[in-house]
């Protein structure tokens, strides 16, 4: 695992791709969790946010891209959740000793 972390941290393109995929996975999981916490089915959430059940199912898969803040705000309101968008600074990289 340490080798993978080292490779990802040293390759800017690989790190960017990894961060995108991780963000998608986290967001999809958060949508599922918010919907379940609100006691809603996919169809009920879809009705509340003005889309179809298949749209909610797509959003709950990690491969979905292109979420708008408007859509996320609708999901938050429909599930009595609070939407927070953050850019968090990474910890400084450690220097490797030769």
C-alpha cells in the first residue's frame, strides 16, 4: 500500500485522477446515506428533486460525473441535510532523504 501511495503522490496526473475518483465515490455514498437517513426511496427522492428514479440511481453510482451545486442543493433540501463544499489544503509533502 505504501508503494501505491508513493506512486500516486509523485505522479501529478495519476494523483488528479485518483482524487477525482475518490471524490465521486464519497459523493455517491453521501447521497445514498442522506436518502436512507431521510427514509426515502430512490423514487421518492427523485420526485422531490424533479427527476426520475433512474436519475437518482445514476447519482448513487460512483461513476457519475457532472453534479451541479444546484442538484446537490436540491438533494440536501429533500433529505433535510446541509450542503457543504470545501477545498481542503493537503498536508505538506514529506521530503525523502537520499
